[in-house]
């Protein structure tokens, strides 16, 4: 699993509340990614980071922000959660090659 | 929009049979990768094929790439019940760092005894 952990693993929250998901890696990889997975859509890139304080938007970034203040942590924040953000969220890192290694996922339910 | 589209969406076969999944994509690529996802788990990388390669093997996996048709196929030979999973293709574009992957919608494979 390339030393990737995600927290929390499950979360239920209410519409309008802020939510922060954490991705932690232990192997000093430069690239980190946040995806969401929904039925019929596969995985879609939300944001990614190519270094500390260096981030960029992905395909579905609206309503999400990220921060990376240190190499090992990549945070995904939903400033004001909506029901459309109910999903499974995966963090990934890119190894020295070009493949990605994924965390176990976080199931988020927004009521 | 999705770069890769897998076909079929779902596939059910018996143990010992071969399983073939196809992926089509839209833009020029640097490489194409296949991933497996077991139910409730994260994705696991299976194999990477570069744009200048036509075929690649890894154990019971065989991947082909046809850049003229913008398509790839994944063949799993002599399938086992443990191969039951969803399979995704992902493309890395050729615009520079190839740091981003675009995933398809996946093929759900069911292997029965």
C-alpha cells in the first residue's frame, strides 16, 4: 500500500458543514492526488500536488480545496459540504516511476 | 469527461476461461495503465504500456496498445475466482510531465467456480 493512510475512513456529515479529509504518506513522494469515485464515472481527479505548497486543479475541483504544508500530508477540504459530494474519496501517490499507489479510501455521506 | 471508456461494462466468466477487456481513449498519450480494484478497496496497479509499445506481458496478463485506433485491451488468461474485481484503464497524456492520469469507467469482472 506504499505507506498511504487516509482518515477518517468513514464520515457522515450534514449539508453545509466543513469537512477535511487527510492523506498521509510515509515515503516522501513528491506527487499526491485526490480522486472521487462515483458509480458510472470511474475515478475523477479533484486536485493534485507536485510538492509542498504546490497544488493544481483536476477535472472536478469545484467545491474543494487542498493544502500541502509538508511532504507527508495532503488535505482535502469541502468548505461547505453538499449532497452531490457524497462519494468515495481516494488519495494516491506517484512513485518514482509513473504508476500511482492508492490509499484505502474514505466513504463520505452528506445528508 | 472520461478519457478512457471500457468495454464491456460487466463480464461474467467461469474459472479457467480467458477474460478480455477493452479500453478506448480520445487524445494522444504517453502511456496507458491498467488497475484492478477489489470491492471496497483502493486501486492496485497491474501493468503499464508506453505509447511506443504494442504488447506487454506480466504473468497471466497481456496488454495490447493500438495508438492508431486509440485503444487497448487487457487479457487475463486462465482466470481464477480471485480475479473477480473491477478493472480500469488510465491514460497519461503526452503534454509534458505525464503526472496526471485519466481513468475510464471500468469493467466489472465476475469469475465463477
